[in-house]
C-alpha cells in the first residue's frame, strides 16, 4: 500500500506540473553520503557540456550506444547553464566514441574552529576548544562498455582523517567529505560497483562526453536507464548543478544534500540497490530501491532486504524562466528499518532514554523539493526544502527533520577567472516536536546530543571561493558560521574556517 501511495504521489505530481519544451564505523560520523554527486558526476561537478544532436544516419552503427554512467539518467544537453563545449577540461580532445573511461580525483580538506560559548557539554557535543582536523579522499572512476547500451563501472576509493569532535555536535556538519572516513589512517574500500543498461526509444539524440563514470558516445534523449549494484542513492536523486559536490562546491553536508532525506546508505554513504530512470526532453521520473544499514549509521547493511529498505521517487521538470533554463525536482521517500521510537524512548522510564531498546522494524517518510535556476551567464541559484515525519530515530544521514536552503554560485568570468567560482548560501535546519523532546530529556542521536536542549533552529551560513591554479587543480577557501549548533541556543555560535585542495584527471 505504501508503494502504491508513492506511485499515486508521482502521478499527481506529473498532472500538476507544467514541463517546458563497507566498512569500519567512522569516528562517530553520520553517513553523510556521497561526495561528488555521489555518482561521481563529472568530478569537477561542472554543468554538463553535452551537445544535443538530431539522429544522424551517417553515423556508424556501432556509435548508436547511449551513455550509461552515473549521469546517464539525469544529465541532458538541453541544460547547460554555464560551460559550453570546449570550456570544460573533459571536452578537450575528447573522442566521440570510447570503450573505456578512466578518471580520478584527490581531495584534502582542513577545517578549524576555536572556543565558543558552551555552558555545558554532552556526550555528543561539539567541543568548545580549538580543533583543526583534516580529511582526505582519493577515487578512481573506471568504466568499461559491455555492449552498445550497457557498461560496468568500478570506483575504488581511499579515505582517511578526522572531523570535529569525532563528527559530533552539528546536524549540518561543515565537511561533507568526512562521510567517507572510517578510520584516521587512509583505508581502501569499494565505493561503487554497478552495471547500467539503457533502453533508447529513438528520435533526437545527445552527445555524451568522457568524464567520471561516463563513457563517451551518444544516447537517445527519450530513454529508460536501469542501474543495479553498489552506488549512492544521491547519485541521481536530489541532484543539482550548484550544490551537490562536497569536494568542489559548498562543503556543508546540509547544503550538499537535502538534510531531511534520511537516505539509505552505509556509514560511508554508499549502498546496494537499483534505480530506474525514465527520461524525456523536458522531464524525467526516477524510482530507487536501496538497502538500509543494520544499525544507525552502521557500516554493515541489513541482509533482511524485505524488512529493511528505502524507496524514493522523484519527478524532474525542466523549463525556461525569463529565457533562462531552470529545473524543479520534487521527491517523496519511504524508509523501513529496525529504527527506535523517539516517543517510546522519552515516555517510558523502562527504556531509560536508550533508543536502541525501542527498535523494531518501522517506517519513516518525507518529502523534498528543489529548484535550480540560471539567472545570468555567470550566476545560478538553488532553493531547496525538505520535511520528514521525524517520529523514528535518524538512521543513515543526519538528525534533520525540516530544512530550507538557499544558495547562489557565480563564475569568475567578470574578473577574467572563468574557471573560478564563488558561492554564498544559508541553510535552516529543524526537528520534529517528538524529536526535540527526546533530546531535551537527555537522549542522544548518533551524532548530536548535548544532554539538555534549549531548542532553536540550527542556522548555517557558508561562503567559498574556488581558485583554479592549474588545468585540473583547484584550491578552495571556505567560511561557515553556525548558529545554535545541534538546535541548542545555549551553545555557540561557531565560526569555521577551511581550506582544501582538489585535483582530478
């Protein structure tokens, strides 16, 4: 019945819309999920540089395959808000048709915060001391075409480092990359291993450039893409061009992903599952089914897939607004896992605020919406909101039940730095009443809990400048200001400064 409700929601949304044209438990960190678009969209996370083309009878038959990579289902040449062909490094010297793709990335981020107002400290509080942790990740993006319309992708990854206070004390944590880290020492693991099959329906086509988890070729715009294996639920769902890559854009994970979506993932942000994407020129509909972790923020996935899984459905509409491209995405999710109840843990003295004692297989649901819009050749915007019922414990991502975010990103063309970007954003996070009562009584989520609570919305401001020092090397400075960390007006504010280096090939 619940799956039927999701399908009914999708149908109603389509009618109302108007389209145009693992491993070790980390140091307490939540599973903040994927990094580059998690599917590892073009690592640089630049808007796509594909060029839509009509069907070409003169093209060799072997070139009729579609792109089947991470971006195959969500990237359309119709949308190219900033960078045209030739502007992106991936476009230089690119072949029209390839059998392999090999790319890589390395990202190092160092954050710092100092002392702040803190009348008390709880078990999962951000510590009011100087902290200067560093995280590092390195990823290989390997892909091999199996046949014209199918490919297999393999992403080995290495991650290491630390986060503030063992990644505790802020619901919207300042470093999204820390979700990859399971141990302080660099540790290898498999991030993605999946097969993608595309079924094209003919008609107009688009060119796909070689990039991370994309093999150069052509694809039908009208198509269905099926992906099965290990990847990130956020690879295709809740995507956007301006804030979806914690390596090259905003770093706060409540800006990288919709904080109210407790998306299925292990502690590093990946999971096993499948996704179906039906794409048309002006809209797309996606449905995903993914495994949930055995315990909150756990490294192991629950093998009882019929009892523990997450479902997500998303409708994407593409349009022009004042002759500028825009995208509206709306989604609904339904998770089932061995979750505890905030109300039961708070109200029954027998549980002693130990939410683990209340765990049983139960549901959590929520909704999200995101609007990305190009305003000028150099300026883009993201507006995103999310809501979760918030009755059962946070299971995989971070303790956020309500969120609204606004972000602006500008390219540096005006000052002769077209490959630089500057961003400014704010995000407001909140939690449901039953959730705040649990924390006020002294309860703990896996990454927040001050022992008591003077509730207020957690408000975060972030700005960054990304400076290209060589073709594929960038350095980024980042500032964040966190008000009411972990929803507690008695603590903070916290000023976070960061610097990072990102390289790719």
